[in-house]
C-alpha cells in the first residue's frame, strides 16, 4: 500500500504532463485531452496491484498483529495530570489554532 501511495501520483502526473506521452497518444490516434484519464487509470492499476499484494501477504500480517505482551486494561493504566508547562503549551497551540482560523476566514 505504501508503494502505491508513492507510485500512484508520480505515474499519474508523469503520464499526464510528459510531452512524449502526449506525442504517443496523438500518434496512436487518441486525442491528447485523455492524458489525465490515462494517468489516473495507471494510478488505479497501481492501487489494484497494492491491494493484491496486501491480500497475498495477509497471513504474514496477521502473525505480526498479535502483541508479545498483554495489553493493559483501563484499571491498570495510571492517569497523570498535566504539568504547568504542558498546560501553557496547550494554551499556545489553541491560540495559534484560533488565530489561524480567524485569519483564513477573514481572507477567503
């Protein structure tokens, strides 16, 4: 799946914008406006191949899912309170978020 996330956009953009592919399409008799269609079709093919690889390797992935240590329950997790420094950082993040939202709302 990660390979698809890397290759899909690269293949799509390459096919849609390269002059060689444009010349190939016109040489075959297809209009050049279909460049993006072929690019997205190629990205779909890479997604299908990634899905096939995921389904083929499902057994190995299921073996990796089992944890080596038991997962703690809610009663075993010890809650901790935030320090003053952490509270100040959260307030700063909230203020930056608020100002960013107001700025975008004012200029869009």
